[in-house]
C-alpha cells in the first residue's frame, strides 16, 4: 500500500471558511424552478406554491447563498415580468433555453423562498439585452425603503420592507458566443463599470461581481479578465469564474483529478487580477466568485429531441454516481484551499438541473450522491482553513498528466477546538496516511466518514444507494496516527478535544 504524510498546524493559516463558499444556484432552466423549488398543488407545497420537501433538503444541504435568476436566462430577462399580481404577468419566450417562461415565479416569490430556506440572495442583472437603467431600477425596487415609484411599487406588491440584497452579478457569461447580447471584453468592461458606478450611487453597500471567463478553455481566457478589470477593478468586489467537469468519456482517472484544473483556474485568475492591481497601484486584492461549478455530463445527448417552446421541460437532469460525489468533494476541498481569494462559490444548480436534489412532479424529493459531500463540508468546514501540503505519491492521467494522489484541507474551529480534515484519494489503490496533528494537542479522532467511487446512483425508489459510510476511527498516539483511505474515495476525518 502507498503511504502519504499530512502535517496540520494552526500556523499554516489560509483564511476563514466564508459561509458564502457553500452557495447554490437557481435558474429558470428546465425544472429547477417549476417542479423544483416551486410547484403549486404539490402535497408538500405551501399556499404560495413553495415545495416544503425541497426547502427542508435545501436547509439540510447547508446552502448559504443562492444565485438567481440565471445563468443564460438572465441575459434576456425582464425583471418586471416577475413581480406584481401573478395573473397580470406575461408569458415570454426564453431564447436561452428554447422554453416558454410563465413568470408565475419571480423576484417576490424567490425572496420569500430565500428567507424560508435561510439563504442569502445573490441577484443577477441583465447586461445582455438591457443595461444601466434597468439594473438601477431593479436595485431601487429591491432595496430602497420607500417614497419612490419603484420602491412604493414593491410595497404595493406586498413587501413593505426592502429586500436588502447585498450581492449582485453584473450579467452572466457575456464572453460566450451562446449568450444573448454577447459582447467583447471592451464592450462588457465599459458597460459593467458604468452599471457598477450607478448601482453604488443608489446603494453604496452592495457587493458586485464582474463577469470573468465562462471557462478556462475559452480562447479569450485571461485576456478577457485583464481587459474587464482594467475598466471595473475599482468598482467591483469579485470577478467570476465558471467551470464544469464532464465524465461522459468514461476516463475515471481524469475525472477524479478534476480539481487539478479548478486549482489552476483559480491561480490564473488571481495572477491576472493581481497584475491589474499592480499596474494601477491598487492596494485592495480582488476576490473570485466561483459562482458556477459542478460535474455535468455535457456531452450526453439527453435533451437533443425535446420539443422547443414548452414550459419547464425536463433539461439536464443528470443522475450522479458515487464517483461524481468523490469529484464534488474534491472540488470543495480546492475551494477551501483558496479561501483567501475565493469569497463566493455556487454549485450549479440546486434542484433537478445538474443538482444535488431531485424531484418528481407531484411526487418525492431525494438526495443525489453529490448532496452528501456538500452537506458534510458545509456543516463541518467552520472556522479557520489550514493549509496542508501532503507528501505522497502521484499517478498519471490522460487529461492532466501526473497528479498528486492525495488532496487534503483542514478547518479548525477555534470556538469548539474541533478539527475537520477533508481528504480525497484520487488513485484507485488504497492509501495509508500518516496524520500529524501535534500542533493541535489534545485531539482525538471522533469520526471517519467516507464515500467510495462507483457507478451506483440514488433514485426515487432507492434514495440511499449512495451515502457516507462510517468507518472505524483511527487512534492517535501523541498527536500522530495512520488513517487508511480506500482507493478513489472522499473522506471526512473529524477530531475533537479528548475527554
């Protein structure tokens, strides 16, 4: 058996585990909204039509922030369509997803849902087909207390108090030719800067996210970020990053190493942002909003024959395997390892559409395999993120070359003294890890949970086919012990003060 060594010490501090790292995403796409979070007439739905079973699972998942309403959808969206009396709202074509949008669910319903779920809203404004004025109008409607046309309109719509939305995306993926209103970096950068200035005139307390590249493989990657930040650096708080990992080709070794690419993506964006900062003598260091990430079977032709221009058709409803859960767990490890520069992250999406939660119309809701590493990481990654630099073997992959077999991060909760170690064995063979926590004396291993890679999936009929297994915790001797990680597995080792 191969061996590795991990030293954990409170001196190796990265930063705080920001709760915004555990975000999700609700877009008007497929059955994410209609049949997902919202289904009037469902046995579990409330008077507004919000599904109580989905709300319960969202709270269990530990989601902190939810990005809304898109995604590609937002680049053609008129926010006014989704407020006011539902019977007066127009039905619209959604060119992004070749669907019909009923607007039965809009901003007002989303804010009620967000409060019920206990999540922070992250609103996106349309900078595809609209611009500065429409973004300012939405901000005034949402956040101004009253006494103006739009804030009083919100009050007449039943929301007497302002929504107080603090986090806003300045458009979505506008570097992508598929995007409605696709723009060059110069065009977008100038528009984003103008919009940011105007929005902060209305509400100086908002935090704004400029669009970065919609993927590291984009031909304009890095040049796009540099140009956009030349215009926006002093006006925004984050630059976005999006990345999806496709297991369709069956190359398990490469998909298990997906976090290597995410790690490089983050490093490249940080380097680009810091170059612009140095060039213009900015002392503030910009953070990344990694507000779309997940495993996604993008190459699978699952939606090729669906009819166009229907309302809420089933789209992108991937079934996730145990292997996918291991990958998601490793992507979360990577986000935590960059907690000093990644301030927001949103797994895309929450329900049905490449989501950790699945539902049936009129039927049950259940946890997909990828639900579990997210929920456990969100629950236990509280406190200070500590850098771990595993010393151990590497192995070859077709997509990424030689990669480290072991991926780890640790989070220390100073209030309770607990330490959570998240560890992924990317290799197919078992790995013995020598764990050294002498820098945090008095700890004992309380729990070892693991998910091993495989082809099993959770379904409505078998909702617990993939779930974390509880293993015998290893003993520590004077702060050192050996933990065995199964081949291709995600692991959580929880240590708590002894006695």
